[in-house]
């Protein structure tokens, strides 16, 4: 028991002062954190936003990473060689270790590989079909060596057959390639419906997935231009489109987004990309989706922490708008 009143008073005062100090400290910290979150949401620059563009691998992975960084990107997409042919540099020549080190230094991650256009997994010609399987298997190996978890694939075109035949053909080819040791997700891309290409609807993609034996190896790449051109209203009803995707395929399969404008009205089935928000003065044409709709998509929770890749047109051989488009989508301009 304390016999001196002044000592008891001093200790009580010290106790209450400590309690009040701690109370105000935590209140200020909470308020500051709330203001920070509010500013992030207001600017559209969400913590989980991974955005970049297609870049060149001509100077190896290190060159691709440096190009992406110059655009203000924190992810990117590459082809491991020219998309129009099967000519490929050896893996050892791609400066992978240097590229990975540069990416780590500049917080670039979750990069994406795109399979070349010449891979047609639903070809009616046996030699082309065999080549598609062999070459895709090699591209998967290169994707893994580069350190990417995703390889985006245009499902294929059935040409002289019909969609059901083509869907079965694609699934058969993928079943021949995929093994339990396959590491990257094979991301089937949503397509515009041009010609006889497969993937113009969520139903067609799901029909392929249903026939795949190792379904856990399959993802989907959602292309904004393609889904718009195939007839989905992503401008006014993106949430409804996502609900349809979830009902048919499942949102857990959405791994990558291609963020592109379109030169066409919805349902045109033409697949012609536009610069984001471009008006009639743009020499590559006007964007019929618009920057407001695409910013809404990018800022949607479904897009957080997923690679968002721009494939918008270059204005000429030396000029693109990737840096400006990335900044605009982030809400920085």
C-alpha cells in the first residue's frame, strides 16, 4: 500500500497519460490508413494492379523487361520468337537470368507468354495438326524456362469442318501435350468470332475444357476487344458478362486479361484492335469501347493481381502509346 499521496497521484497520472497516448496513436494510424486507401481508390491506382503490354524479346528477357519498365509497366507479355514462324533462338541465348534479376529489382512480375499464331490446334491437315502439338509443347517448355506461369493460346480454326469437330480436335491435341508436370496454365483466349475460329463464346471455351483430362492446367485469357467484337456488352454490363462467364466456365479460370480497344461495334466479329479511348483523329481509328468502359474493367476487383496486357496498335514503326495508355488506365492522367 502506498503511504504517500503524491506518489500515488503521480503513478495514476502516468498510467492514464500512457493509455491516452496509445489511444490517440492508434486512432491517428487508422485515420491515416483510411485516407491512403481512399486516395488509392480515388486515383484508380489499386495496390493489386498489374499492367503492361506486349514487348519484344529480340534483345532477350532483359531487353523485354527494360522496355516494359520504360512504359511504367509492372508486367508484360512476350512471344518467345516471331509469332508467324517456328524459328526460335536457343533458351540459353535469351538472357533469362539477367532479365529475372532486373524484374526483381524493378518489381515486375507475373509475365505472360503468347503462343505463336501459326499454332492451329484444330487444323484439318494432319501435318499442320502434328506440328501444332509439337511446337506448342516446345513453347510450354520455353514458357517454364522463362519463369512465366501463363501461356495464352488462340484455340484454333476448324476451316472446312464444323465447331463441334474443331472443339474435339483442340481438346484431343491438348490432352496429347499436357502432363501432370506441366507448370504454366494454358490460357485459352476469348476470340472475336472471325471466320471459323473457335472461342467466340464462353460456351465454346467450356466445351473444350470439359474434354480436357487435366483441367487444372487450363485457364482463360479474357480479351476486351474480342469479347466486345463477339457480341458481349462489356461497355454497359460488364458485371453481367462476368456473371455469365462464372455460370458457364467459372471465374477461377480467369488468369490473364488483354486490355484493348476495338475499331468495331459490338458483335461485328472482326477483331481489329484500337488504341484505348482513341478518337477519330487517331491514325489507327476510333475506339468503339472507350476509355471509360476500359478503366471500369481494369479497376474491377476481378482484375486485381492478374496480368493486364495491352496489345493496342503502334501509330507507326517507331511510336506506340503504351506508356500513355498504362498511365491513363491507372488514373495517373
